[in-house]
């Protein structure tokens, strides 16, 4: 498959909002109308519980892996960009009019193919965040550390870590809607804690 075709397929598959599909099928709820409007596993869990989260989570992780698998090991740049494209599709889904999640699940799928230590780091950020009740901050730290850690443990995968983390961090800062106040404090709070200031 041509490089551009792989990137298009990765983006389109990434843009399928499995969490929202599961919420609609199980509870008749559009996740964009719940909480902060993020179409994410966390929002799905709050609305529909663990069974729906498990199914949607597997599909969201899998969609992140498809592009890198299609690119194969002989096109590392295309594989890295395909992983980032899947995350971008998830974060700004055309099926949700540009809304979406934060890209953690498809990032895990891409990283499992491209650099499994990166997937471990992202998961560790989630686990530590949940334990400390600071998921947003712990995820931010994991995303910032992704490329540097991969540079140390697998230098060939550092580019993939950078591409994926840039997309994830951009979504945190931009959110699904413009903030009421557009100042440094608002964007710093979004970036660090994945929410708007109180």
C-alpha cells in the first residue's frame, strides 16, 4: 500500500469513535453531551460501566495499531506518522464534527507495534494517576516523557514517541471547544490537568 494510503487508512480508522458508539448502543447517550464533552474511555465508563468500556477499549487500541502494522518495519517514518494519524483521527474525529477523546487508547495500540516500552510508560501514567487521583497530571508527565524515554531505550522509536505525544498534547491544550477565557492560565491548566480552570 502506498505511504499516503496508509496514513489515510490510519486516520479514518482512528476517527471511528468506539466509545461514543458503545455509549449510544448501551445507554442511548452521546458522550459529547456528558461531563466535559470528551469522548473517552473514562466518560464511557461513567455512563455505561466496565463491559462497554472493555469492548470499546479493545477496538480503540486496535485501531491505533493498524497503520503501523500496514507500514511494516521497513518504513519506520511512515509507521510513526500512521500511529500519530490514528491518534489525530481519534482526537478530532470527522464523525464527531471535530470532537474526540485524548488519544490514549489508539496511542497504546500504535506504541505496542512501534515501541512497547512507550505503551508501558503511558499505562504507568494512567495507573499512577488513578492511584493519586491526578490522572490528568500523571498522563501529562507520561506524554512529555514519551520521546525522551524512547530515545534512551529504543532510539529508533523516539520519532514515533514524539509524533504521538505532540498530537496528544495538542488535544489537551485545544480541547473540544474554545475555553471561555483564552489566557495563559487556561491553556496551562488544560495542558497540565486536562481541564479548564474552576
